[in-house]
C-alpha cells in the first residue's frame, strides 16, 4: 500500500462495463509526512474518498480484487488515512 493525497477526479465518458458507477480519482503519491513524490496516479475508488483526503492505494492485481466485479484497473484506493504517528527515534530525527 502506498500513501497519497486525492487532488481531483477523472471523468470518462466511455469505460469498461465493470467500471460503470466507479469513481476515478487523481492521486498525488506522498511520503509518510505528506510530501509529494512520483507522478500522478489515476485510481478507482472503493471507499468513497473525497478531495484533499489522504488515502492508501494499491497497484497491480491487488487493486482489482477490492471491487466485486474485478474490473480492469491498475490502481485502486482501498483506505482513507485518518492520521499518521511517526516515531522520531525510529526515523532518526
């Protein structure tokens, strides 16, 4: 699982039948402190995440099994992050 921030959504007028009714979110992957890393990711939403929320997303086959119809997707939002507590001794800060 990877942390990310929801920065928008994607509108697709044509999509696979198994994706009908599934929202597509635009994510900015982040590190554990919320700093942006990597390029944007489009992910199918399985938890009802909203704009500016921190989420966990998974990639590859794990993304598809979060949905009942197993759609053809590469990334899926599987959790909303309520908070992160970092141990400063563990991270050497």
